[in-house]
C-alpha cells in the first residue's frame, strides 16, 4: 500500500486540531455537498471494500513517536523524564533507523538525545534573551458581541475569547492519504475542504489551507519482511493483530458532527474509545488495506451517523527482544 | 470552477476603502513598551532589551531605575521620566512592530506629559507575521445586521418595557431571521472568510476627533461643538492608491438534501437579499440628510469631512445588484439611526406621537460622530461580489 503524500500549508488560524479522521469526515461532507447525500450513502455502502484513510498532520520531516513502553527510567532517562514525555515527533532519518529493528531501548536513547538538545536550547535562549520562533502558537482572541438593535456592544462589553492556533508563515505540515472508495476525486475534495474551511469557526474564516502533492518517492511504506506497523492517525481497534505483543494508547474521543449537522440540536457524537496515533502493532502479513474499522450509529439523532476509524499503517520490523 | 458544485456557491468579495478603517485586536499596546522616534512609534520587547543591555555600571543604573519606576504607579510627573528612560534602552534591536503617525498624533504625543494615559489600539493582525486583515466574523456580522434591519422593518414595533434591551434584540433577531434553533438560522449556510489587503494600502495611528452635534428643539439643524479630545490612538488602514484594496471569499453551503436531515431554514437568505439589505442599511444608517438634500447639515463641518461624506453619499446612490456599501469596524462613522431608534420612531409615528428630537419629519441626523483626525469618518467600504 502506497498512500499519496501531501503537504498542507495553513492559510488561516485553526480552532479544531488537524486530525486525520476529522479531515476524512470533512471529505465525506464535501462529497455530499457536491453530489448529494444519497450519492454519499451509496458510496459508503461499499466502504469495507477499500476504506479511505488520512493520517494526522505532522511537522515537515517528522513522524509520530512510536508509543513504545520504555525501559525502566534510570540515569539520563530519569533526569530528562519531563522533556521525554513532551516529545511527540521523531525525524524521518530516525524512523528509517528504528524501523529495521524496533526496540524500546533504541527509542529511549533517541528520546533522551532529543530531550538533552531541547533543554540545552531552552537554557541558551534564556541566557541570551532570544525569542524562540515557534511553528505554531495557541492564542486567545477577543471578540465583541454586538447588540443588533443599538449597533454597539452591551453594558458589559459583550467580550468573549476564542482560542485559535496560529501557524508561523511558511510552516508546512505533511500527511498521507489513501483515497479508497473516493478514488481519484479524493485529492480534489481535500483541496475544496481547504478552500472552504476546516473545523470550528470555518464560517468566519478559520481552518483554510492549501495542499500540494509531494512526489518524493519515499520508500517508507516499502519494507519487505515487515512484521509490524505504526498507526499514523487515530483509529478503531484493527483485526488480525497480536494484541498481547502490541502497544497502544487509548484516547476518549468526544466527537462532534460536521457539515449541516454541526448547528443542529445535538451536534455531539456518542463518546468513543479510539487508539491514538503512533500505536505499534504486531501483524503478519502486513495489511494490504487500511486497518481499523468503522462504527455505525454514533449520533444521538440519526442512525446513519458513523465514525470512520481506519488508519494508514507504516511498516517496521520488531526487534527480537520485543 | 470547471465542475460547479451543486450545493456550494462562492463569490469573490472585493472591497474598496472609502476612508480609514479600524478593527482592533481588543488589547491595547502598553505605552511603556513603546518608543516615539521621529514620526514613528515603535513597539519593542522591553524584557529582551533589558536582558541584553551590557552589564556596564551605567546600564545597570538604567535597568534599576526603570524597574523601580515601572513597579510604581506612573503619574503625570513620572511619565516623562519613564519615557526618557525607555529611549536609553537598546530598544532598536528588539522592535516588534512599528507604526506611522498622523501629523496630529505626532504633535500630541510629542508634547504630552501624560504618556501613560494614551490607549494605543493596533489594527487586528496575525500574531506570527503582523499581517493586517479583516476578520470574516466582522463582515459576517455587518451583513447579518443589515438583513435583520431590513426584515425587522416589516415587523410592527411592540416594545415590552419589562424586557431588557439585550432580550429585545435577541427576540427581534430570531423573529426577523425566522429561527429558534441554530440549525434554522439562515446564516448557518453562509461562510465568510477573512479578507486580506492588497499592496495599495498603508496604516497610520490616528487620534480621534469627536464632533458632538446635539440639536436643541426648535433651533434648526445641529451645529458642531468644539471637538472633544479622546486619549486614544487607533491604527487605521487607509487607501494608498485606487481600489480594490482587499479581497476575500464568501460561500453559501446549502443542505445536501432536505430529507431527514437537521431542521431546515424557514427563510433562507440568498446573495441578492444579502447585497440589497446591506445597501439599504447603509443608506438608512448614513445621514439621511443627504438623501433629502439637507446640505445645511454640512455647515460647520471641516472641508475634509464634507468631501468624504459627499463621496460616500454618491457611492450610496449607485445601485448595483452585486455591489453595496457596508460599514465595518469601530467608531461609528456617520451612523444616524440604529435599528432601535428606527423602531422607536415608527412606534411613535403609529401612535401619533412625536418622538422629541428623534422625529423631525423624515430626517435622521447623526448626532455624534467619531472621526479620524484628518476629518474622515471610519469604516465605510464598498463591496462587489463576483460569482466564482
């Protein structure tokens, strides 16, 4: 399986975090806006033949950190425990090295090295008073509520705040897309999602982005003899894996309905337990389609509402000791 | 678009500034993080500037003085001293943003001892690159007000004095847009993106002049009083060439199908109604004295103000199905009647009563205006919509 690789450049602040399964939901809505709900339902009837999947968005040149249980912390690992916990990504080169024989000790060593570098940089910045350029920052923005009768704010000012994630100019994220049942239309649909806005406050300009394909011919998805895979997005539990010798983290997802349902009486989905991005699974042979599942009837009002919990697997080989 | 989506319609919105525009961030600058240098005001990172000051004895004294001064209340006596101390820090190496000043602002800032009392309100900008923009929410709100105003005219005014102004406003809004649940709100179909400026604009910090025109009954048209000083500096975007000056996109997303989905919209708003409502609202809100050629109203106003008002009035008279004038941002411009006052006027008319100074035949004279120090009213923009 070789998914499409694309870069995403945010062109406005974002309120809803950029996650693969949420993007996939937007893709479905864009299909419905273009062809109608009946056409979408017909398409989704064949979902299990070739399910679509989108990975989470990662900083350029980075992949998610594998969710490995790390060896008992000692020495440097103990001292840098706090920084290690906050590291969410590893580099392409680091993954290429790790994937040949994935072991907890190797992952820990890499994380300790990154934690040391991070702490040193922070101290240097403090001493020199230099400002660290962040690729993104969550900022609280103030808005006023206008009384339509008087054209002014009320006595209390009508002020409220919204937290938005602002990206620095030129920041590019990257992700992977397996079109599945959407076929060649998938990329165009994703472009339209970016033009119209993603997530909360899209109706007032948030969540717009541009995408472009990356034709890098990377062989990250080509690893003969792979006996494991790392998930690149949130997903539902996959079938056919060795549960006893895999590692995952669970996240409780309080999803919201999108599109026209977002402003309906109850926009929430039923809470779901999902497997977090970066989970590592033992499975042979390597899956030929995005692993995961879909869950029907997750809306409170409409039985047709479902959650598409498929992920894109990145292959690796387990180390012998794991 | 080569394949026009069935349930999506988009329009490119282009805007031309008819005067200064100010949409604030909601958070003023700290004047004690700013330095006045010639005709520019520079906002700088005071913490970083002090951290990197050389550890020579003289600079250490400076650092201690400044820390002491800023930790105490800064009154008119100490404001000038603090301002002078700030200029001695290595601020040039730590400039965050710089602002041009109008002639009036330069003069007032240069001489004042009340440095700390100035409220400096920057234009809203992206924090990462400082790029100024017009939030989609601002335009969406202005269009929503216009549609509410237009539809509310058909709803008889019945004022329940027991209810608060906020409650009455909420009820009128829901009644005119015919919704109870959010899903029925016709504006839930409209998506208004942020609007970005082209290269033919510049920004400037202005002081504000308030012309307070209060007419006494029976004494004829209102006359301007002496301008009132307002200790605000506001950053306004002004045209630096022919328009259009900014551009964005507005999209209408219809429901995919009406079937068993969420509640449908009882009275949808289409682009024609949107534009027409905006045009009517601007016309109603603008000094209607112009519509009735009550030019005596212009007596006593500065020449620049008269010129700007006449230009706006001429633009208002041009009626185009996909073009309208809208007022955006802060500082009232030349608003005369609000929706509330129009409804009070109507109620009194229905009951055969005069509404004191609010009712002078069909006149609707502005009685308070906040103008930029160059005399121009804030916020009037001309929008054109092209379907894409």
